[in-house]
C-alpha cells in the first residue's frame, strides 16, 4: 500500500488530477489513514499536514477538515477532533456539501461523546473519593 501511495505522489499536484474536486486532498487523506493503520503515526500526521496545505477550494477545506477530524479520533485526541469536525461541518453546510456535512456531524458527535464520557468518569471518580473521605471521617 505504501508503495502505491509513493507511486501516485507525483500525480497529486497535476492540474488534470486536481480537476476533480477533493481528489488530491482525498489521496493524502487516504494515505494518512493507511499510514496510521500501519502504525506510522508520524507519517500519518505528516500526510495530514500536507493535505491541509494543498486544500485550496471550499470543498478541499471541508474534506481535509473532516479527514483530519477522523485521524484525530483514531489518535484519541478528541478536543482537536471536535475543532476540525466543526470546521469541516461549517464549511460544508455553508457551501451545500451535504455528504461532507453528514460526515462532519458523525465525527463531531463521536468526539463530543468521548469528551462527555471523560467528564463523567472524572466526576464519578470525584464523587467516589468524596464519599470515601466522608465515610472515613464519620
């Protein structure tokens, strides 16, 4: 898989390749997912950065934000995932990219759910500690 990405790299900037909206951004996005799956988090992040740099049109920006949000979810970086999912959702909604809007809602919902679970787990732990201290002192 890595070889195929490397072989295609020379074409991703070609004007003919870039005529299809989101194609170059998606290529880097899939390459980023692939690197992540292979355990190459550094390479996944590098490709994600490249993807963000080449995003020129609103569609590219929306797709790159959505792909970045998903990669951040994989990394369990939910606060950052929320930011990118919201950005992708907002750009998509503003421009009528319904499919990307739907993807953004899914990523945003997942990131927020994870943040809520973390908050609840901390709150529950604090409650347990308060109850333990109370029972020891009474």
